[in-house]
C-alpha cells in the first residue's frame, strides 16, 4: 500500500524523496532513513520547508522561509551522491539533504521549483498545484557507495562554504599524525628550536584552539580560548613543549609525515609545517563559525 495516496501527493507545492545529511563532529554523513522534502504555505501565507521520514506523520524539519532568505544549491564536490545544501542568507544555518530518487532527471526542475517558492511565494497561489517526485529510491549499491565515501565529505564540502579559502583536511589525518609521533625516535641532541615568528601568539592560539590539531600535536596542552603573548612564550620554551617540537621536527626529517605534509601542501621543515597548520586551523575556524555559530 502506498504511503502517499494520489489525493495527498498533489497537496504539496513541491515534493521529492530525499534523505538528510547529518553532522558527526567535523564529518558529514548520510542519514539512511527514507525521507521526503516538501513545501507548503500555511494559512498565514508563510512558506514552510519540511523534511520527514516517509512513514512519519509529522515533519522532523520545519523551516519558515521568507522571500529571498534561503537557497537550495547542489554540492558539486560530492560525486558519490546528489547532495544539496539549504543555505540561509539571514543566518549561518545550513542544512544538507541527499536525493533518494533513482535518477537525476527531475533534480534541476525540483530545485528550481524550491527556489522559486522561496523567492516568490505568490507563485504558489498562481500555480494552483504542486509538483511531486515519487520515483523509486536510489539503488542500494549507489547508496552504499555514497556512505563509504561520505567520510571524505567534510573536507570537500568545506571548500564550498563561505570563509573557506581551500581544503580542510580530514580529521583522520590528525589522528594519523598523533599515532605517528608516538612512534618517532628523537636523536639525543635536544637543542631548542628557534621558531622565530612561526609560532607567535596569534599562530599558537589558532593551532591550540582547534581540539583535533591540539590533540594531535600537543596533547598535553590544556584547552584555552586564548593565551597572551607572554603565556605563549613561556609555553613554547617549556621542556615538554620543546620535546614535542623535537619529535615533530624529527618526524618531518625522517619523512614520517609525508601524507599530512602533502595534504597541507607545505614543506618538510618545521617552520613551514607550523605555518601550514596555522592556516589549516584558521580555515577550520572560519568554516565552523560560518556553518554553525556566526550570525
């Protein structure tokens, strides 16, 4: 028995099968539940964008969208699934969905309809009817491929978000770095490293302010929103910090960090490496602030 009888299908202004893409830490992963996106205009003429499980009675997402306040866009960086982002212009809110229809023949038409309803709610009254997309689901093989590759979405999607000037490397790279440093043998000479301006207060606060990066590079440093220049100077000269820098420097010289050096697109000397890590930390900060917190 169909979950959507013919009489009900035509009540929505637009409707298509889609799943949610959920955030788990810094990674975006597909929610495998069968879902549907649809839009309706309430009695007070406000436009609503809904998402719900197809078997559910009530929507899980209900966004009231004012004219020209949001836009539904294709995330071209994702090649293993048809992923779209509902991006709000009046806030930092962004919501991701993935198309669950078997083919993409109606994608462009449906997305155009969504954006038309957002930008011109009056068109809903003029049309006098809605559009539906009740095709079969994405095949299981394609869905599995999407799920298997979804771990890489975090880095790829970030380059499409405002404030990002390049790729954000995957969290797994930092875990790999942490594990690699644990196995590094450091030469006996322990001369202090002169980092010059490579690790000033601004750079150090950016690096240490990112939990993934801090845990990988300096796991003994406590979390702090910001440290003064004097505090940074004392920290850098501390024995534990210097030992960690020596370990990092040795790992670079031993070509043990080739993977993350290539990901950061930097050189194998410690100053260049820390500069690249600083840029990565700031890039992640901009991405997260734009996608999650900033108004």
